[in-house]
C-alpha cells in the first residue's frame, strides 16, 4: 500500500504553517514533508511534529532567497560558501525533527560545464556531511514550465550528477508532476530508476492540484508503484484545488483515519 506524506508547505493553507502538522494528522496522514522550515525555530518545528504524532520524512536544503528569484543555489559557482553553510543548518533542523533525508535544489543558471561541476562538488560535499549525520540526500529535477531556466530538468541529467558525485547516500527525488511534463512514460521510468529513487512526490498535470484533477491516471500509477516494490514515502506536494480535506477523497484508501 503506498505511503502518503502531506507536504505541509502547500496543503492546509487555511492554517498557519506550524498548525498544519496537526491538520495533517487529523486528515489521516502518518507523515509529513515540507519545503523550507528555516523561518521557524527548529525546536518549534520538531515539537509540532511530535505533538501531532507525525513522522517528518523530507525537507529541502536552504535554497537562497525566493523573493529575489532564487530556486536553489547548488549549481551557482559564486554561492558555494552559502550553500555549504546551509548544509550545516539543514542538518540541525533535520536532526531536531528526526527527518532522515534532505533534498537539494540545483537552482536557476545558464547551462554550462562550470555549473555542472559546481553542482557535482556541492552534491558530493552535502552527501558527505549528511552521511556523517546518518542522513540521505536527494536531488530533484524540475520542469521548465513551472521554473523557467532551472538547471536540472530531467532524470538523465540528475543521474549524471549523482554518478559524478559518487555518493552512496545520494539519490534521485522523482516528482511525478515535474517529470510528467518533462519526460512522460511515468510507469516505466519509475520502474527502471527504482534503485536510484530516494523519494517520490506527486501532483496532477497541468494544474499541480490533487490526483483526479488532471491527465495522470493515479489509480493505475499508485498500484504500479506498489507492485514494483517501492517502499518509501510519496509526498503529496500539490496546491489544493479547493478545500484540502474534501479534495483528499482520492487518498482515502491510503490514509489511516479516512
């Protein structure tokens, strides 16, 4: 049975961020993920998760300043020091919340060898720091329609970076929404890449809303993911089309209190 984690950075927008852990638990989720927790004290984030009895399964490394257009900084040669400082901060947040993996966002940059080499070195550095802390790293390609100019846009590129970095605790984060837009062939690709996938996320295409609002056959795809033996969490990283709880009808077979 697929295991679903609520992305509380997006789900339950009617609540303040720290109140969304309890909202996720009430909806039946046993686990949560979030994007960037750094605006809140790490102790309070961890306390809210524990109080709601939800497992934290993923969050991102610091990704720069979104207000200034940053969507990650890992491929930017001029910001290596900032990236590496952020790795240490992310580990502190992860350890406080008991989160076992952190996701790396490459960022927006012109294509080129220097950006690729910088990303490889930063992935290698982050993976080593996370390994010492007993954590895993994921690397996520993102579609160019949602984030124009994003450096890492498909699974082939991501695997090239991971191969070059050579870190045993670094994996692919496969976001079904992004990869349906960029590659398609979801079922076969997930099956082929299963040993390299450290985390899955979902949203429907084209609107990035909940399953059943777009073109992806999630009933088939989730059965397929279960059949091929994926045992990790699947993050529900979508923007609810309406009321979050009403929109969770698709997830009732997978949630504990539904």
